C-alpha cells in the first residue's frame, strides 16, 4: 500500500518499510479491539428496528383494510347510480314515444279512424320495452295492441294519478309497469293511452358477475338480472334485513352498505332512485372487497416485514465472519506490500501517488531513476511537471483533470533530462476518510517501443502510398486470415464506407460484407491457374480477381477492372442474338398483320351494318310511330272534350277515351324503348344540379295522389329532412314516379304506399314501400331486366312494357347509385335506391346525342312508365 506524502514531509516518505509495517500492524490491532463492541450494538439496533417496523406494518394493514372496504362501497354505489341512469334513459325513450303519440291522437280529433289508432298502437309495441298498448275511451271498449291483463283500467288510473305517469303493478303475475298519458278525444271527452312495459327489458345485461334489481318505491322487486324469482318481494328487507324506509332514504341519496343474508354470506348492496320515476335500482355483489387484492396486500406487507429481519440477520453473520478474519488480513496486507514493491522495481516500472488537493506527488525509486533522479521522494506538482518535456506538461495536467471526474488516466510523456518515454496510467484512489482526492498509478518505460513504432510507421506510410497509387484492388491477409493492408480501389469496388475496414478483421467477415456488392462469381475465361476468378458486381462492373499465398502463409488478393472487355463481349453476343430474333419477329409480324387485317375488315363491315340497321330502326320508329300517335292523341283529346260539339251516343265518348288511353300508353312505350336504347348505347345525357330530395318526393306525391285516391290507397312520405345532393331532377322524378306507379298499380284497394328518405354517410337513400301483392323470391333476380315481366294473373291484368324498373335501375346507376328490391309474397314490396352526395354521372357522347329523355315530339313532359313486374 502506497501512502501519500506532503512536500514538507519528504523524510517520512523515505522511511523504511519495516517501520511502516509495524505501525500498520498496531493500527490494525487497535481497529480490531474497537470492533469487538459492534455486533452487540448492531443486534440491539436491528431488534428495535424490527419491532417498530412490525408495528407500522400492522397499522398500515388496518388502514388498507378500511380503504378496501370503503372502495367497495363507493364502487357499488356508483354501479347502482349508473344502472339507474340506464333504466331512466330507456323509460325516457318509452315515455317520449307515449307523449308524442298521445299528442298526435289529441290533435287529430276529426278524421280519427280505427286504422290510424291501430297503426299508432302497433308502432308503440315495436319498442323493445313495450309489450302492449291500449287506448281507453269513456264510451267504448278499449282498443288494444299486444297483451294486457284485466286490471288495465286500474293500472291506467294508478299511472295517471302519479306525477311521473308510471305505476308498478307488483301484485300481478307477471309483474309489469303501466305508463299512461291523457288523450283529448273531443271537447268534453278525455281518454287515456296506456302502455304495458316489461320491467325485465329495462335492465341492461351485465357481464361483471353482479346482480341488477329493479324495485318500486317500497323496495318490492320488479325484475332482476340474472333472472331470479324475486317478483313482489321486499328485496332489501328479506336479503340483508334492511328496512324499506331506510332503503328508500339510501336510494334517494345514492349509497351502498354491506351486510349478511340469512345464510350468513356477506353482501354489498348499492341503491339508487330514478330521478323521474317511482322506481329504485339495486346492484348486489357477494364480496365486501376484492379478496385477491387483499391477499396480495397482506402477502406484500408480510414480505416487507420479513425482508429487513432477514437482511439484519445476514449482516450480523457477515460482520462476525469478517471480524474473525480481519487480524489475519492485516498481516497478509503487509507481506503483499513488500512483494509488490519488488515486482514493480524489477519490471522497469514506477509507481506514483498524486495528492490532488495538496498538489503533492510521491514517486518510487524506479520511477525516480526514469526521470533522472536518484531515489524516490515526494515532490510538489510544479516540480514534478518540471521533470517532463514542455510539450507534455499541459497534456498531463489536462489528463489529470479529466481523471479527477472518475475517468482513468492514460497518457504518454517524455522526460526532460533523459531520453526516456513513459506511459503513465492511473485511477482515482479515494482516501479512507473521504477528505481528500488522490490519483494512484504506474509509469512504464516505453522508449524501445516508441522507436519501433516510429520505424514501422515510416515503412507503412511508404507502402500505403504505393498501394494507393495502384489502379487495381489490393488486399493483404496474415497467416490467420486477418486483414492487414488494403487500398482505396478495394473500398471503391465493394462499396465499403469509411471506417468500416480495420486491421484484424477476419477474412469471412470482410467476404460477407463485400458479398452485398457482388451479383455473381464466375470462373476465369482467360485460362489462368487455380486462384483466379471473375466477379460480376451489382453496379454492372466486372472484376478479374486472383489470390496468391505469401511466404509467411498469408494471402494477397488483387482485382482488376475488366468491365470494358465484358461490355464488348456482351455487346457482340446481344447483337447477334438480336439480329436473329428481329428476322423471326418480322416474319411472324407479317403473318399476324395479314390475318388481323382480314378479321378487322370483316368485323368492321358487320359492325357498320348493325349500327346502320339500329339507327334506321330507331329513326323510323321515332318518325313513323310518334308523329301519327301525337295526331291520334291530340284529336282523341279534342273529341273527348267535345270542343266542336257533342259526339252523340255516349259509347262514342267511351271509345274515344279508350283510343286516347291506348295512344298515350303506346307513346309512353315508345319513349321507354328509345330511352333504354340511348342508355344502352351510352347516348343518355343527364343535367346534374343541386336539388333537395324532399322537394322531388313532394312533387311526385302530388302527381300520384289522384291515382292513389281512386283506389283508396293511403299515400304518404316519411323521414327527416334530407341534405342537398347533386343529381338530374327530371331523372330522379322519373325513377320515383316509376316506382310509385308500380306500387299503386299492384296494391289492392285500401292498402298503403310509403315513400321514405334516409340520410346516409355518402349521400341519401330513397325507398318506396307498399302493402301490395308482393313478388315471389325466385322471380326477384329477373326484375330490372329490359322487357322482363313476371308471369302472374295479377301482372297480366295491368298494361306495361316491363321497362319501368330497368329504366329506373339504369338512371340510378348513371348517377353512381344502386337499386335494390325486397319483397314478400302477399305482404308487399320495398324498392330502395341510393344516390351519392356528388353524382358520378356517366354522360353519353354529346355530339351524337338525340332528344332528351322524357319528352315527345310535341314537347310534352314525360309521364311515369309502369313496370309490369309483380
């Protein structure tokens, strides 16, 4: 052990080793005698600490138990309040629908029909919570939809008497909830609209293992989830002995409590009252707290208590064991110090000890001789730096300051008085009392090594300059296949970044890294001996590579760039191959051109003939049929109106009406055929603009209302306000009129037709639904085809071309939408089509467009075509 010395105590640094050894032995004995009292003191301190710590753990466990119970009660109270909100929300939906229907029936006093009342009652029963709806009148039997017990009137009176309009019928089986609202039947008569609500449907399903219970104000159970036989029982009183009055107070304030049932099982019950209904909600769990969490807490604190005890016992045992060996260690330390000094002096090394706070340096005899001094001594920092060369003084001071922060010191310096190079290595050495900063290390004589390094560096510099000037790639490996030298061309050929290649890297590692730049390896094509090959790089270059062994067993690799030679060879081979392929391609192309020219001429002639025939047919139909039909329709209308006098016999007037009807039907058929032809030919041009679908629906309802009233069919529109969309209004009106015409035509007298509109994510959905004869499921795929009619007796009793649905489907698809048909035989048909907010309209060729769809030669507006599909 080397001790620091101050500059003023130089003679103490030159004291003999035996004297220091005796002084160290006496100090060790004194320390050992002082340490005999420490085990007892430590044991007493550990016992007191364990006792206090155990008491603190017991107090903490009690606090954790109370906190866990309070948390369970708070959680159950919140669960009951949340359940009350869910039930109140569902009751609010039902009561809102009840109030809306009662208000509607009160407003519609005149014209109120049994069918209207029945529709409203049926609509109310479609809710998932309502199982029955009834209208009670003073002078007639109640009109009922769904199921009701005999106590309907008593339930209505009880519900109307309560401010909330609700009454729980607990004394009946099954239990139900009555909701009632007054209905003004006339100026002097008031009825009641009553709903039967299923209390079990009001409770949401839970998956957390708790029981949910719905009760009336007195605590009698109405329903529970999971289902249990609790109907009519005062649940809180029967289960945990809670009085109904106490349960009502807790429910109004929102709270929870714990208790044991008749079987001694502990439960936690949460209670909450509905804010706007005479009902209460309970949530029940059979555990007052999280047992698993409580067990984990107890185990944690037990381990926390055992940990310090185990550590204290271990420390005491370790301390006793250490005390038994401390005296022998002191003796061994003195012997080790003497051996260390002898070894250092024989290895041409010196030891130094720098006291940084006092700026004093102690050096051994061997280091003193390396610096030109006679014997080891203690020097000041400035005097020690004066023994070094001028260039190395600042370097050593800088390294010493860096090492003071915990970093090791390693610096090479030269002596100023003798030609000696030294390598100083050291580490921070903390003082025993922590009062000072010290750096202790060794100094190694490296004069011979520095000379050898200088000679090797000069030779390596000359060799590297020669290698870098080469145009070929050069690599040298030692006998163990480790990298020794390489030049710039080697890095360039294989794409090595700067700093990746370092001396000592294995051959396999360099080969794997170079493999990323190699596309393929080939045998040499120049007839060399073994060790020569060709490399094709991924960047397109070619290298001729050869490897030769050195006399020491190493390896020399040399690579030359032969890309130009390879390019010339490949160019010659490709030119010959391309010339042969070109000749073959020319022969094959000539035969294919001749064959294609013949086929093209034939197909062109057939296409021109077909197009000309179609054009002539459409032109003749438009001119030859529509012109006389306009005259027939016009004169028939004049004769029907008897503008120039009476016709005479009434039968003539009927005949004229039949002529006019048949002519208009034939003209509509021709218009449909022409429209369908233009759509199929891509000549249909639409005029999109921003429209409101609700306005188009209202216009179509006005046009179709007269025809619906003739058959006593109820025609109405449903749905909220629809957003503005981009579409051709005439085309959309034609689609709606086609669908509404079909619905009215195939709906028996007294039926209904409903037009609905829905707001979709990317547009709107329009729907026409009827209660007509319906369509067989097997016939649905055939609908929407041109001239397609479903063969049935009812379908053949109506005129039609079978183009209505096909035209409607095509017009919807031109807007970028889709059309769908749903039908049930004997119950009705629903046709829905979607329209995007911004129409993706497919226009035809405007240069070849004919007259717009929906107008005849007289300029009269279009009329809806009637699809004969049933």
